[in-house]
């Protein structure tokens, strides 16, 4: 496939003039590109910092929530222990009916504790996921 003659002028004098002009005059193309890239990097560094701050705040909220759930489970456990001690005391005194009633309360408290532990475990999974998200 023949395209014919080149339409551009390839004169050695023009080449010499171009080389002299390029030494005397700097077009700053590379500096403009560098400025553009630096502004791009600075913009994304700023965005990254904002996102990190937001993540830290979210993690603090999640940590506080998880701590509250753990404390609730602990309180339920203490309540169950107290009820069991009361049941044992009533049983040794011969108050079987009252002891049975308290055992029903213990079972209800244990069910609440199981539910609270499940919620606590699920919230731990979510907080771990949040930490690994970014």
C-alpha cells in the first residue's frame, strides 16, 4: 500500500532551528503534567484521611455498642447466679414450690442470656467486618 510522498518538509535547516529553539525556550509540558499528578495525589490523600477519620468514629461507636452488649450478658449471668443461690437456699429450707417458681425464672433468664449472647456474637462479627472493610 503506497501512501505517496510525505507531505511534511524534512529540511535540515528546520531541524537545526527547532533544536536551538527548544534549548532556548522551555515549554513546561512535563512540569504541567507533574503539577496535575500532584494535585490528583493530594486530592486522594485528603479523601483517604477523611475516610479514615470516619471509620475511626464508626469503630468507636461500634466498640461502645459491643461493650454495652457484653455488660448486659454479664449482668444476666450475675442475675442467674443469684437466682440459683436463692433456689438452692429455698430448696434446703423445704420451700419446693417457691423453688420451682424461681427455677422457671432462671430458665427465662437463661433464655434471655442466650439471646443476648447471640446478639453480642453477631455484633462482634459485624465490627470485625467493619475493621477489615477498608
